[in-house]
């Protein structure tokens, strides 16, 4: 079993609650817009970080994290990127690659809007946008997600409310 903490759009803000919510996670995945390497360092204190850079991230983060990551864990094909669109309405060229080779799980950030669902048109692909954990953006609540990967399935998906955007 692999325990994953999923976060996005921190925009240079590390909420101290994340330490408790992601304690015991095997990995933390960040779907872009870290803001600073300090956020990466703080997350790495909890668990190893896998991530992608976002549109606000500077060269230091872009050197460490690619724009896209496709990887497989326990037979599940994941694709993580920052700007991916939303469930059923993907950005170009994301849309084309999903049509040709859909992952089992598509993870993105950017919109700051929490959304988890199945895309019935693409082999019931699981779509996850963990929302935004930072203080800047359009979101009302700051959110992140945690889940487990076991025996080729995603289990125990939990949405974590970190409080209102300005708090």
C-alpha cells in the first residue's frame, strides 16, 4: 500500500496543518504552482515530493520538476500536469493525448477548484484536481486530497478542508 498526499497551487504558502494531514504519507504529489523551493523543502520534510511545475513557478522549480509526469504505480497509469482543463473539457494538446492514450488517473491543478470524478468518455478515467492549498486565487476554501494505492486500485480518497482562502 502506498499513501499519497495530493496538493496544488500553494503559491508560496505552506499551511502548517499539512504536516498533520500528510503525516505518514509515503509520497506527496504537487500538481504545480509551488511558488518557492521553500514549499518543496517543507513538503520533503514530511515525505518525498513528486511534482510538476506550474505557470507561476520560476526557473529553480522548473529545473527540478517537469511540465508533465506520466508514471505507473501498482498497475495504475497516472498523468500529472498543472494546466489540464477540467473533467470532460481538457486543454489542447491534453485533449488529444487523452483521446489517444488515456491514463487511469489524470491529475491537474491550475483552476483552484476542487473536482474529483470519472470521465465516462475516456475509459472511466479518474480525474482529480485537489483545488488550491494557497491563500491566493478564486477558491473559497483551501483544499488538498489524500488517498491510498493498493492492489491496483485507488482507495480511501479524502478531501481535506484547510480553511477559507484568506485564513
